[in-house]
């Protein structure tokens, strides 16, 4: 069927070599670092990092059997996702823990996939998750952010250009990775009981310090993956 062929052509991995050349990679990295280093730009981009954080809670919550009921992004760039299920237990711990590492994990996955021609399947998966989450938004700002992200992702998916997809995924992957570190630096200074590590410490015998350390370890591993890909391309 024609529609099936059309969709399939936009989902399957690239068949040719779409890895970024060294000069193009340097341009992409430069743009990504400007987005996270220039404060007015970062205040906008940070919403995307927060979106990935909150959807990390939601997706992991669903995977462990919890019900995803809604989420919001706020004007101060914070957010909140709600999953319904047992108030304690491994599922609650897993869904609570997954927020801070998720931008770094997704960023590393984007860079790794883009360098191997798997940008299209990753974009398709992201679109499915975003469309599923769209019906769970609980604020006007969240709707605006979701519509913008979905529209951009859908355009990138529909008018498929393997080279462009690779560039966008590498650039956004680096933004998410650096954003993960910036968010993590903020939570490491947060001593409130309502923060993710504070909640995890209240749910388990594990102290806040070790939960924070687990975030650092995951972000460090993700950084190593991205750095290895960048070094391999620049050689």
C-alpha cells in the first residue's frame, strides 16, 4: 500500500554514510554551545531539557506499570509530571529517579544514533512519545512547547533529509547533555525534601548523597559516549 511505503521510507535507517564530517561537526557543536551558554537563548532551550526530564519520569513510570496522568512546564523553567500507582516500591523509585539522567541519556543516544544512520527511527520513536504525551498536558505553556516541538520533529521526519537529521540530532543531543549537567548542578545545591533526590531519600534507606552520585555517574557515562563520538569524527 502506498501509505505504508511512504511511512516506511521515513522510519527505516539510512542506507548510506551520513556521519558528520569534521568541519560540519564543529559548526553543529558551536551552535549547540551558543544555545546553552547565552543566557536569553538558554532560558528558551531549557524548556526542552525540562520537557525531556518530565517525560523521562512519565515514560519510565509507564514502563514499570504506573499510570501517567499529566505533566506541566512552568514559566520558571521547572516542571512536574504525575504518575499514579503505589506510593512506595521499586516502580515509584524508578520513575522518580529517571528525570535527571534522562536528558543526558537521550542526548548520548541521539549522537550515537545519528552517527550510525539511525536518526529516522529515533525521531519516529520520539514523535510517538510526544503525541502520546500531548493529551496529558495540563497548562497552556506546556501545550505551546509541545506543539512547537512536535511540529519541528514532524517536519524533520516528513521531509526526510538524512544529513540534516544527523546534524539536528547531534546538535540537540549536545544541548541535552550540557543541559543535563546544568540541571544537575542546580539539584546538587537543592536541599529541599521535595526535590527528586529528596523524595528518593524519603522512599528508601539510601541517602540523598548517593542518589545525587548516581545522577553524576550516568551523566559522566553519557558524556564519555558523546566525547568518544566527537573525537572519532574529528580524527
